[in-house]
C-alpha cells in the first residue's frame, strides 16, 4: 500500500469521531510475537512509518488496515480493540468473606462478590453434616475438593469423592451430606442472579 493512500486514510477520518486507540495493543502483540515494525510491514503490506504512527496513537487504521495488521500478528482483529490494561480480579484466600453455615459448616465466598455472573462458594462441613432438604432458583454446580459426599435429589442418590462434579436443577428439593469420617470440602457454583439467603431456601425458613 502506498504512503499516499495511507496518509489519505488518516486525513479522511471523520472530524470529531472518537478515535480507537489500537496502538497500545498493536505494539504489545507485536512485541509478544517477537516481530519488528519492518516484519509486520512486510507481512501486512503496510509501510513502517504508518505502523509507527498507529502504535504511537497518531493514526487510526482503517478496517482494511486493521485486518492486515491483525493477520500479520496472527490475532483476531477484535483483539486489537480490547483494553488489556485493566488488571485481573484477584481474591486472596485470606480475603474471602466467611459465614457460618447450617450444622457447623463454614462457607467462604471464593470470588468475594467480584464475579459479575456467578457466585463461587467453598463449603467446609464436619463429618456427618447435611444441609437438610431445600430448594432454590438457578442452576447449581458442585465440585468435590475433599471427603466423601452423598447428593440426594428425588430418587437419585449419588456418592461422590474428590474431583467429582455434579450439576442439577436446584428448584427440585435436594440434600447434600458429608458421609465421610473427616471434614469435607466442596465447591458450589451458582448464577449470581439465582442465589438466595439460606433461610429462604428451606421449608419453613429453617
């Protein structure tokens, strides 16, 4: 692509239109791939000066140029439009909110409320602990971390051990019991919209 065409594209950007800063992501991916501007230019058919302008926020690539750059970097074009500067959400084990559960169990919120769509709970239950029959809205997923557990729902009774996974419709009454002789740990995952306080889930508010 000639310099004239590329310069024309920069000049022809609509006045007042919000500029998408793809330069930071373009540079980051180029460095991640171990490529020089010259190598990206050779792969994309764009000249080095134009690519440098993009990386320094002085030019906004057309869709055609964006696709060419993405192809040279071997990434989907949409990745160049994402902001990677926001840090991941990290919750240390000691920062989890904790609350007592029924029967002497301890419930900790693994995600500490940072997740937008799911609630992740770790339940530590003493030997012989049972939740009691209860029901609530939303999907429910379980991963056994330690111990032996009995999952009961209707006619279905399933014994589970470390690493086993179970999902069910929690609107159907169910019971979970630690049938081992030592404390057990189980991970429970709900859609955040479906979680309700424990007192509202059991018959009679127990």
